C-alpha cells in the first residue's frame, strides 16, 4: 500500500514538472507590450483633457447660444464615441489582466477585431466632426474645439494603428 501511494505521488510530481516545462512564459507570450498599454492609457488622458477643456469653454461668459450649441454637440459626439469605444477598449486591454496566456491565435483574433472596430468608429466620428465643423464654421471657439476633437481622433487612430502590426 505504501509503494502504491509513493508511486501515485511520483507520477503526480512528474506530471506537474512536465506541465511546468510546457507552460508558456508570460513575458515572452504577450501579444501587446507594456508600452502599448501605456499608449492606450494615454488615450483616456487625452480624452479627459479634451472634454474638460470643452466643458470649461462652455462656461466662458458672453458666448452665443449658437456657439454653446455647437460645443455641446461636439461633447455629445465625443461621449457617444467614447461609449461605443468602451467595449473595444476592454477587449484590447483584457490581455493585461490575464495571468496565464500564450501567443494564442484566438487572442490575436480578438485584438484584431477590437482594433478594427475601434478604428471604424474613429473614422465615422472624424467624419461627424468634419461635418460639425462645417455646420459651426461661423463660431470660432466651436471650430477650435472641433479641431481639437479631430486631433484627438487622429492621435487615437495613430496609437491603434501602431499596435496593429503585432496582431
């Protein structure tokens, strides 16, 4: 009985060692690198700065109702785009929350899908901002804020396009 118990323990230990030897090294298996996650987190900071700046501009005394309306529409468009991008951002950053993963094709497929969808949303939002800029062209402050929104969209697009080759 003792020999049987010892044999079972040895087999379990050998199986454990075998599994440890074949388990992927998280440092080598990541699809995205830490600098990618840092750049993605920059998007949030840029967004908060932009929306905060537009909100402060709405408080400026003496601006016309038309100017206020245009800036509110810019904020609404940005908020809607942010909501739409939220689930794709989660998919893109989920890898950073995973402890045990490998260079898994399925993970790359998910990341490719999320980046592609996010880029589609950004392209659509850029068109909206261009239209809004045209509609509000007689309001200089609004045009400036819309231009900042376009710069944010372009910066976000550049960040996502920079990680795309690794997918």
